[in-house]
C-alpha cells in the first residue's frame, strides 16, 4: 500500500494549527469555558478553504506517522527508536546518526514559524 508523503509544509501547517488551538484553550479544563468564536476563527484560518491547509495536511501527517510507527519503530521502546533489524541494517551500511532522528533541516525538534 502506498500513501501520500507528508511535506515539511504539511507539518508546519499542523504545528501552527495545534499551537493556536492550545493557546486558545490555555488552562481551560471545561470545554464550555472556551471562547467558541475564537476556536471558530482558528479553524477557519487554518482549514485551507482557499488553498493548502490542515484540511489537506492532517491525513498525510497522521497516516504517514501511523505507517512509520507500525512498520519502522521498536514497539518495546518508550522513545522513537528504529526497529532492531532496521538499525542493524543502517549500521551495516555505515549510516551516520543511526540513534538520532533529524528532519531535513538537521533539527530533531519541530519548529513553528
């Protein structure tokens, strides 16, 4: 099975959307206390009715991550680790940074711009 690969832009859209939602919810423990108008504005801003947005990004990001988690990571690890057979193969090929995972910009931490 093939699925569409998420792009860096897809990831950035998702980070921006969820950062804005998190900021809007703040420390609110009960949904009725949330400013529903503000939430509506966030969804409208990020959904992407006039172009790329969360509407087109969420499935690529989540399904892609699900595929990687199910097929490439160690199911017994508490952190993101390569499956042992993948790690062994990478090491046999002389791959650098087998233990670490970095994005195309050399950072292992997501950025929100």
